[in-house]
């Protein structure tokens, strides 16, 4: 059980480290709300305000992740 807890803590640190390294402040907010706080795309768009629909926020994030390594689905870890 301790190894599972440590693995989860390591994953959380990895996500936070990845997000902290993002230069674009809006993208950092999007990533933090979505992947750290577990908010839906709709909730993220409401936090960002007018001009940020749930689909626009999702697409912005998808484009960012595709162009910046994103998540390695095989390893279930972030890449750069």
C-alpha cells in the first residue's frame, strides 16, 4: 500500500512540475484547473470568463499538448 501512495505522490509532483514549467500563464491556469483540480472543460471556461468556451479551452489545451510533448500514454507520464 505504501508503494501505491508513493507512486501517486510522485505522479502528482510530476504533473505540478510540468505545469509550473509552462511559459504561457493562461495555459498554466487551464492545465492546473483541468489536471490538478479535476475541473470539467465547462468549469475551466467559466473560470477564464467570456471568450473562453468549453470547446475553445479544450482545443487550446489539445493543441498545446500535441505541440509540447503532452502525455506519453504508454508510460502515463508527461513528456517535453
